[in-house]
C-alpha cells in the first residue's frame, strides 16, 4: 500500500506537526511518502496534492498545525469509509467546535457541528457528513469520482463562505463518497482557542 502523506502550507510546518508525522506508526505493508506544497493559496495547494495522490493508493492529508497521535494511521485504516478523520478543535472557535459535521444538516453550519466535548459520547467510528482535511485519510480513487477542481471556496447568496475542504465534502457527498470519524483519535491543533481538558 502506497500512501502519500502531504501537507499544504503557505510558509512552514509547525515543528510539533512535523515531529508527529515523523513518529507515525504505519499499518503493516504500508510505505509512506512525504510531500508538502508551499507558497500557494490553500485551494491551489490542496488541488496539487490531490493530483499527486492519483499516483498512490491513499492520501493522508495533514494541516501544518495539527499534532497527530502515533497510532492515527493504524486506526484510520480500519475504518470502512472513503474519507476517514480523527478529531481536533476547530481554529478560532471559542465554543468548542470540532472539524466534524453530523449527517442530516442542510449545510456545514455551526448547528450541525459535533463539538469536541460531545465526542466523549462515542466509542466507535461512525459516519459523518464531512470534515476538515487537517487529519484525513482519503482513498485516492475519490479524486476520479469527484469533478475537478476538488478544492475551491464557495460563496453563498447570503455572503457566507464555505471553506475549500467543506466544499470538497459537499461535492464528494453528492458523488456518493462516504465520510467517517474515529472519536478516539484526538489530535492537537496548535494556536486554537479550545484544547482538550
């Protein structure tokens, strides 16, 4: 199994993030390849990474300020979804929002977000509507099933903007791509307002 571990970053990768990538435990039979795309807007960087991922079986997308537990890949690999994620606090949230949105809501709004504290109510992986791409293991065939550009911002008539990763989730869901979260994978998010207790 060939897995691309890739980080989009405009400037640099946080040292704690790079250390956690270096210390990742790979599932048996996996070969990890590291890459980062720098100096571009995040949409350009994510699309470049997705294009590279077409040469691999899996893409493990990691944001430049996420700190991963060592067993993250082993746990994500056991999940039966096209896109699998762990949990981390959403940046700039003072309400404890996570990177995960529940099935059933119309859009990726705060009311549909599963808060970090609520993840304690779950012990097993479960299906979700979508997630941020800061800790996401993606089956590379997804990029042949979802139309290009995979990542782009969307502005609604209300003036609200949907981020590039959630826009990807919206388009992918329409194409039948499944998303899941393992609530036991708790990642750190450097410089967030809310951290774990």
